[in-house]
């Protein structure tokens, strides 16, 4: 019979797997176009940062600059974003959401608000001391995972 720590660990793994599956599942986000996680997250970055350029997009998403143009082309084809030149630098291309892209941006925000709020509500029901303990444990787990990830 597994001990309580093993049971908690198994729940944590199930949660990670379920959230991963939920996040990678393509959705339309009210646009009629199937949007993959990488696309909606780029829409989210552009929606939060109108007039953003390729380097900033790459930095905010934690991807290479070379990976951005391919996704940009897909979003342009789906008419979710538009591009324009900076007024003071004709070589710099900037991006903003179209009305259709803004619909996806808003629906994505609502999706996260619904998902996040249910979890936050549960956290809010805990005592301050319980939250501090939980926060400490989660921080330790994150640092441990980071350490394992850095090992070769």
C-alpha cells in the first residue's frame, strides 16, 4: 500500500498530465479557425503588447527568433494579426491583432480566467499558514525540478 507522500505525488503527476493535455488541445477560441497552443500563446503576447516586433515576441515566448516567422505566417493567413512598418524605422516590422485575433485573445483570456479562478478560489479557502506551507512546498518542488533539468 503506497504511503501518503506517494499518493500526493501520483495526484500531482495526474494534474500535470491533465493540464498539459488541456493546454495542447487545439481550440477555435471563437474564430472558426483551429488554433494550436503555440499560435494562441503568440496571439496572447501580441494582444498584450500591441506594436511588438519579432525579437520581443521570441523573448516573451522563450523561443528563437527563427521560430517566430513561421508562426507569424500562419497567423497572417488566418487573418488573426496584421503587420506594419514602424514609422521611425522602416526595417522594423510590428504586429497587432485584427478584430478576429482580438476575439481569440479575449476567448483565451476567458478560458484562463475560468481555469485559474477555480483553483485560486480553492487556495483562498485555506488558512494563511496552510498557504505558506503549500507555497514553500511548491517552491521547493520547482527548485528541485529546475536542478534535475540542469543536470546532464
